[in-house]
C-alpha cells in the first residue's frame, strides 16, 4: 500500500513538472468528446427504455433475454461492428412469494427481501425465537446452546458496503454451523425509509443451507431494542425461493475496430443483469448505457483510434459472475492483447475520476466499496509502474474541466477481475457516491434516480479515457 501510494504521488509530481504531450495531442478530440457527451440525449433515452420498457433483469429471466436482444440491436443501430451475443451458462434463482411477521411481543408485518440464492422455508414457514448479534464474534460467543433452533438477526453497524457486506454474504452459513434455522440481515445501507435491500449470499459446504432474508434498518433496530430490553422476540418467516437448473444467457458486445492495431483491445462495460426488483437503473443500467454511449459518440465523431475499442455488457454479475469469467475464457491467449479494461458499476452520480491498477492489481477489490470512498480505500499491492500511473494522471488532466479526471490507486471491478488477474491494467469509475447505497439492490433503483447531467458527465469521462488509451502510441501497461 505504501509503495502504491508513493508511486501515485510521484507520478502526480512528474506530470506537474513536465509539459504533457498527451494533453497537447488529445486536447482537441477530448474537447469534442466532452461537448458531444454533454449535449447527448440518446444515452438517457436508451436507459429510460431499458428501465421502463424492459425493467429488472435477474439472471435466467425472460426480461434479461429481452434486454440482451434489444441491446445487440441498439449496438447495430449505432453503427458498432462485430456485434455479437455469446452464450453463457447462468444460474436461475427464483424468489417466489415471501413474507415475515413479528409475532411477539407485538404483532407486526416485517418488510423483507429474500437474499439472492437463498433456499426457501418449508411450506408452513419457519417460526422461531430471534437472537440478535452485531458481529461474528458475538455470534460465536453465544454458542450452539443459545443459537440452535433460533433465527439469527445480524444487526451490524454500517461501516460502508465493503466492510459490512460479509454479514449478508456469509452470515447464513456461519449461523447454520451453530444450529440456526434461518437468518435475518440488516439491509446493507446507511439510510432507509423502510426499504429492504437484497443481494447474494454464499453458502459453504460445511453447513446446512438455511433461509436468509434482508430486513429494513428500522425493523432490525426495533428487534434489537426489544431483545436488549429483555423481551423475547418471535418471528414467522415464509419464503418460496428455489434454485432451478442453469440456463443459457449471453454477453453482448460491439466494437470500433482499430485503424492500425485492430488486434489490440481496450474493453469497457458493465453488467446487463440486475436483481428481480426495481428497474436496475443505477445497478447497472447506467453503467452499460454510459459505456455504450461513450463508444457510440467516438464513432459518431469519426474518431478512428489505433486500437479496437470494445464495449461489453457482461451477464450474471449479481449472483455468480459467469459473464466476466466466460469473456476471459473466450479471449483465451489473446488476453495479452487487451491494453486496458474499464468498468462502470457504481451508479451514475457525478464522476470524480478513476481507480487505476496495473497488471494484477485490484483483483477481488471489484466495486464492492462505496463509490465515493473507493479512492481512499486501501489498494492491494500491484505492478502499476511509476510511468503507467503518470500516464493515467496525464489522461485524467484532460477531464479537469468537468472535474472527472482524478486518478487514484486501485483499479478494478467484478466483471473485469478475471482480466486483471491475467495481467490487464484496470480502471474503475469513481463517483461522489452520496446516494448509491440508499437505492442499491432495492425497489427504489429506478430511472427517476438518474440525474441527466451526471449521467452525461460519466459518458464524457469514459469516452475520453477509452479513446486515449486506444489511440496513444504506447500501451499503458508497457510504460516502465
């Protein structure tokens, strides 16, 4: 971490001390791209269609396949070349009906969303007393005697998504190891208006699979207060969730072929699937539509980069990551010809810049951090050279006028992590991140949350970064 930050600050100093040929060469095309993005309406129109006419797009659903076919048609309409949908096997998890009721000490319906990939309850449901814990250490301290036969409520303090999501992802198996019959998890957010947040869980092989659901911040706090006051709490949970056999879905991709080095590729995109609630507007409709529009504008302006720019809508990011893995397998040894990978998967709030990591850096970091906090989050050590970081900072200076070019250590994203693991330099969009986790994985993730100007700013920053990376003489990962 110390080495990574030292390289970053040294790169900034070098850029400040020397005239930038990047800025001189690309000032005019950057200006054109920014102007085009800030006057563009097509990106928002496509995003509105995706949200209002197709809606949520959980893996394995008919709506996801409609979105995939529509997206491929839109890429062709925009003039992208080599448009294709490539087959990917994805899980098909079905939510079914679900409900929860607080039975005592008072009777009250609880607002819940079953966690993705959870098993269901028996047809009659599960009725049990509740124990509440804030941490895994508290769970362990209770022991099997106080957990067995009960429903465990995980009520952790909100310390940001990256620090708190472990209770959602692994809480069910941890509780099941001590005999719990079900799990309720405080929704992963700092703000709530009785809004439950879903998300995937991961069962381990050494524990029974028990049902798990998210409850609202308000209901979690109430249950914890009742227990702290010495009142036994009893809940009835009903969930019809089930796992069907895997089905065939598709990644979607289109290109601007390189004018001199078409075999070398800058890839950018996001994930086309969402959860089965809301409209998937910020997560990640905004990411796929912004990256698509960035590439469409490069083509519309007649800019012809030396290398190929490829936009990809990866499938199944939310509950498996099959799309990113399949893309890595598809490119095979040609991964060495990937110059850079860029992911937008943190909502369309005002962009502040990008996280940048060299070959192998940021693997596993993904976007599972608050978008605004990611720039300050610890970045795992990697191989981003001083010269590579300096070049990234130079490119970022082309975005100074829209305050969207700050480069910080630690690039990555869930879908591009297989590419980063293979040595491809990665960039992840960073935004102010003020509201993203208010809507994340909820029914409130709808088109009305997208601010048109902020969406356009994301398009502008993506267009400039991807074009310069694809056109500049050197590959950014080769700079030493």
